[in-house]
């Protein structure tokens, strides 16, 4: 089973923004939302080996071998030109990595790690891999103290949650918007599944935090903040909410024209949430 | 003569120095008018070319570089010389220490070691409430920063979890002063997880304390123990270091044709010259200066047999990259396996040479290897074995690249891990990083949070707002990321002469 592979965009051995403590973060490739505001859009698509990115690479790190894109990491200087040119928000630099490979990386970095987080893209699109990985960590005498977290948009059915939650220690759930039409406009999907998922995860006592991206004029409205407050409180008295501020860094052209979220704006919303009785509201450590 | 008079006048008339700072620089100029202790021609030439360096300690070593008194002696016996009775209460104990500090010499004239404060003060804490203890420590801390304003003055606490250590951590995070520098000695078998978390939370707050790997240090010393002093120098208590001389590995590498030549001839040659430089300085201190007739020896605060020589090395990053280039290899220090291994080999070889070279009037007859963090005038030379500022990889890769060096540097080695400010929302990550570093063999864990006002440069603290104010007056750049590295070269803060400085960094006037 540990030979099962995932399409991985990136692996970090140091991250303090993907759950409690320092975490090994696996960014899986592919997403079922197409958020206008995505700050790493090149994790969204899956490569169809069209070859369009090859001429964009000044370092000759890319070629087509037997109709498949081949990437040479030793030649690449991370200029990201290939990401910019790809018509479907994919990346030619993804790697196929097995559960066994990840266990090996975790072992090498174990003293530094509080846990492991799968993120994306949308991690749950590669559900079988995630479950196998978490099961393997929990079965490993050396690694079982690492907590296993998922960072997700929650767009996953009840049955799948039923398989994922027993091997998961914590879930960070992104809610993009409460108004269904606004949510659809921002992501191309409905939010019903996500809202339901929040309750499912909460009932299993695995909801680490709700995340909400505040975009001026869109999700900072009274109606949205009200929706967030009511929803968070409906989940229970000790919910933790992380507010993220919309910034231009990394986002695609369409959202570049949108106004960015300021510290003053975020602080005001955070104060409102706290006053309404949400005990833990986390705000960004800095603004770009 | 005219030149000397002008130089002295520049000091006496300087706008930015206070009278005490002027007196200190004048005394340094006077000392340096004396002839240097006799050196053989080769050593003198290497010193002149600064392949080896005496840290500008002065021409007549009339006091050891670092003195670590055993303060428990004065707290137990009082002092006949200072006409002090043994203290009986916490107030009296703190007062006795405050007096004692003024009689402890060092290279800068300000004590670099103010004691293992929890061990020293705990016996006086019975019947003192937590609140009273906190208030007394707070006054003590304020006194230290205002009266002994040197970022190299260093307090130690730990490894036990105790009331004094907790009060000190609380006060230190609250006041965010530059002085004193602070180290928590951590031993996973003795320290509680809770107090380690308190210490690492403090790092997130104010980039202090350092966390020392107590089991690794303790086993190299005897029952009287060791202290962490100045930046992060590890030395015997009731003793210290007579001198610190250092080898600029970059200069050594420039004089080698190849890796083979470097290890076979050039490195051993300059290392021997650096031993000779240390030896003449130790000889002067022991045989000429009359330092050890002090009451400190008579009353048992220090023991002349417990003074080591710190054998410093620096600019390893440059040395490795130069040799890599000579071998036609592209890999850079800190990032490439082959380059890193060349660095480990240097450390291992230098430790071997130091271990095999006897020295007289030195604790246990041998010097102690030290990864030296630099002074203000170092240019194009990265401190110790560090990865050049601004190019460091993420903190985990950073630790993994440098951990194998740490076993060799018995009198101290420290890397500064710069952590971005997102960690403020997740201090548990700092705790985990610290544990990981110590478990990987780091002798010392030191981290800066990028957005903190109080940050470490070579091992001492500066206030970024001080530097920013200084820069604002000059109307120069605003790029905050450049600030810390600008501060690192020292010149930025020199002109302004803040009230609290690191005197060791500026060994003489005009530097
Ligand atoms: S990464 Fe994009 S452009 Fe490159 S081959 Fe794949 S789909 Fe085509
Ligand atoms: S990121 Fe790497 S592979 Fe992509 S274009 Fe740049 S050099 Fe080529």
C-alpha cells in the first residue's frame, strides 16, 4: 500500500502556518474549485502534457519524452516562467511521490516536526493517498506521535469524510463565502457541501479551525461577517476562526484589480467576532 | 607624536561619547602605545596581514578577556576585601551581586558573566512571595541595563524549572532590554517542557534567551561547572578565558592552491601561528601583569588554573567556497553536500590540531575551539561557520546543514536562525524547532523573529528602532529587510553610540 503515489506540487519541512507547531506540509496538485483569489493557482490544474511550457523554459529543464512532460530539477532555477505560460493552471514540475517516500522524509526531519499537513490544491482529491499516508504514520512506531492534519475546502461527501476522519487529527476548513451566489461566483462551486462538512468534522471533534478570506467589497460585508459569526457559533462555544486578508501576492490577473484587505479592516472584523463570543480569532501576522 | 595627540583629542572632544566611554577609549590608546609582547617574525607578519587576529584586545594583556567568578563564594562568605558580610536576605544577596559586578574585569571593563542567577538566588527566596520576587527581579534587571549597559553581559538560568528562572523570563519578556543577554540551560531529563516553552515563547516575543544544550556542555566541564558568557562563549566557572585569538579561514584558503594543500600545509601553518599569538598573550598575563594577585584569587572567586584559551575560527563559508572554486566545483557552502562536507572536514581537522597542541598556563593544558562571531570591522567574512546573512535556507535545512559542526566547538558555537513573523501566531513551532535543533546536536539554539524590534546581530542584541531612527536622521533607505544585515556590519550603529552597546564589537576608538 505504501507504494501508492500522489501528484505533489511541493513539500516543505518547515511551516508554521499550516496547523499547530512546525509541520511537514505536502502540497498536492489539483483542485475542484477555481477560485479567482487563489494565491497559488499553479496547483489547480493537472498537466495534460501539451508541451506549451517547453519553449518558455530558458534553462532547458523541460522536454517531452514519449508524449509525457519530463522535468529536470537539477537544471531548473525556479524562475516560474513555465507556470505563467501554462494555459490550464498546471505545473510541469510536479513529482509523483509515494507514501513510502513521505515517510522517509518525515523520519529524516522527525525531531523538528509537530506533525504533518496535507494541503494543496485540494488535498482530498487524492483521498486514497491521504488516508493511506495517515494510516501509515499512525502505524509507524517512530512517527505515530506526529499529528495528521488536512487543509481543505471541504467539498467532500459524507461517505468520504467517514473514511478520512478516523485517521485525521485535525482539519483546517476554508469557507470562501456564506451567500451561495457569492460563493459560486468566487469559486465556481456551491458551498452547501462545505457548510455540511464543517458540522460533520465538528461532530467528530476534529475541527481545528475555520478559515475565512476577507475580500473588500465581497466577503467583508455585514451579511457575510454576520453569516460567519452565526455559523461559527452554531458549531459550538470553543471554535477557532482564522481571518486571512486578501492580498495581491500570487493571484491571477482578474483579482489583481481588486482592493486588498487592510489591517484596520481585519482588526475591526476580528473585534466584532470576539465580541459576538467566538473565543479564538487569529489575524494575519503581517500584511504585504 | 602630533598624530597621537590628535587622536586622543578626537576622543576627548567626541560629541557622541559619554565621559566613561571616553575614558575607556583613552585607556585603550594608552595601552596600545606600549610595545606588543615579543612575537616571532612569521607570527607578527600573519597578524599584520590579519590571517590571524588578536581581536584587538590590546598590547598589554593585564586582565583576562573573560572572567567568570564563582559568585556563590561571595554570597556564602561575604568579602573581606570589599568589607561585605555574608548576605542573609534576597535584597542583601542581590545587593551583594550588584556590588560584586563592579569588581569583575573583562576585555571591555564590564562583566561578561553575572552568574547562574537561579542557583545563586534561590537559597534566599524562602518566604519571599512570587509577586515580591517578580518586583525585585524587575528592579535588578533595570539596574543591570542602565548601569552596566553592555549587550555582552550575560546571565544564565536553568536547567531546573524554578521560581527565579520563571521570574527572570517573565521580566525579560516584559522589559525587552538589550542587557543583560540571557541563556536558559536546557536538559531534557531535568527541565520541564513547560519552562522550555516559556523560554521559546520569550524568543517569539523578544528574540531572547539563547537555549543551551546543557548535557553536551556539562560533560566537557567538571563539578564547578560552566557558564555561557558574552555572546555564547562556554567557559569554566571560577575561571574564564585569558585570551581569544582567531584564524580567518578565508585568508587561509586564499593562500592554498588546492584542498590537499590547504589541509596538508597552509591550515596547520597558520593554526600554529595562532597558537603562538595566544601563547605570548597568556605569558604576559600570567608572568608580567600581576593580575592573579587580585583579591578575586585570594578570596576564591577565581582560580588561575581555570583560565582557558579560546581558539577562534571564522569565515568558513568563504573558505569553503574559495576551495570549491579552486577544485572546479560549483556547490556553495550551506546548500551543497560536497561543500558542506568540506566544511565538516575543516572543523574536525581543526579540533584535532587544537586537541594535540599543549599550552602552558591554560586550563587542562589545551585551548578550546570556538566558532567566532565577528567584530565590527570584519568585511566579507561570515561569522564562525555560519551561512552568509541573507542567503540562509529555511530554519530546518539551516540546522541540518550546520549541526555536524557543533560537536567540535567546545568553547561555543551559535547560529542565528531567522524566523519569519508568522510564528507569532504559532509559538509552538518555535518550541519544536528548538527541540529539533538540540536533538540534532546543536550546542546552542538562537533565533530571531524577523519583525521583533529587539534582534540579534552577531550574538548580541540591537534595537531596530534605534537603527531606524539613526537612519532617518541621515535620510537613507527604508528597506526593512536590509536593516538587520546593515546592522550586522556595525557601522550603522557605531556613529550613534546608543546608550547600550556591545563593547566587544568595537575594540578601539574609530573602529
Ligand atoms: S504544465 Fe501546462 S503547459 Fe506544460 S505541458 Fe503541462 S499542461 Fe502543458
Ligand atoms: S521554473 Fe524551472 S522548469 Fe519552469 S521555466 Fe523556470 S527553469 Fe524552466
